[in-house]
C-alpha cells in the first residue's frame, strides 16, 4: 500500500533519480514535423512545460519549453524558438494520445497565450493519485512515495530561453516529463481502486 504523505526531510535522504533515455532538443520549426509525427504514434506521453522565470511583480512570460516524453526518449521543444505550430496544436488536441502531467491547468493557460487550442486527452496526476491514497500534490513527493527516489529542483528557476540549454537543464526538463509518465504507468499496473475518481483535464 502506498503512503499517503512523506516528509521533505525524508525525501532529501533518497538517491537522486536521473532520466535514463535519450534527450532530443528541438529548436527549429523544420524539425517539428518529424518530431510530432513520431510522438503522434505513441499511446501515452509524459508532459511538462518550463517558463523563463520573471522576478518583476506583475510580469507575464510565455512558455519557453514544452517537454513530451516516451519511456525511452524525451523531446524538448523550445517554443521560444519554434513558437506553437499547427503540428503541436494537433497533438495537444488529439484525444487518442494521453498526455500525463501535473498541474496541467496552469500549463494549459500558459500555452494558450502562444496559440489557442482545445486540450484533449490530458491526464492530471493530482486528480489520479488520490484514488490510490496519495495525498501529496507535488511531483517530487509523489515520485518519492512510489519509487523511493528524489528529483532535483536545482534548475527550476534557470533561464529557459538561454541561447543553448545546458546539459543540466536538459536532464532536469526531461526528467520531469518522464517522471509523470512513469508515475502513470505504475499506477495503471495496480488494481483500480475507484474508477469514478479518475479524471481527465
């Protein structure tokens, strides 16, 4: 049985998780058709976004990075360089491809500032996890409860619109999206406790 909660002090003692797959940085519109074509053949994807931090009160910035992960590959789409395209919109609107993330509503609102779209096929872990008795709402604590490993937040406030993403930024971004997928796959391997509690965005 999974624990309902976990203390951050305990999480800090855990071994650090790392993304085990291949990272693909997509920073030109020309690379998007092949990328989205590959992703569109998947059944489930891990999903996350990153935004350049803004330390001025009231400022709003656009999403800088869209992360979409399979079990073996994570694609980091640099929206500040490619912008939102019809290919990306089509993927995000496809109800047959599940996009699994956490705090998806915030990502959705931010992405719509780049292009209007209707989110379809999104799975919100904050709605899914309570059906399995997990009361934590943050990715790091949920992951720690299930897998007994820690996820670093060191790169969270780094510059996601830097000319080149550093290896540390790439690993951080890939891990967040992949971790969402891994959590989902694990939960789906368990007996379904209460189907009525599952929810899509």
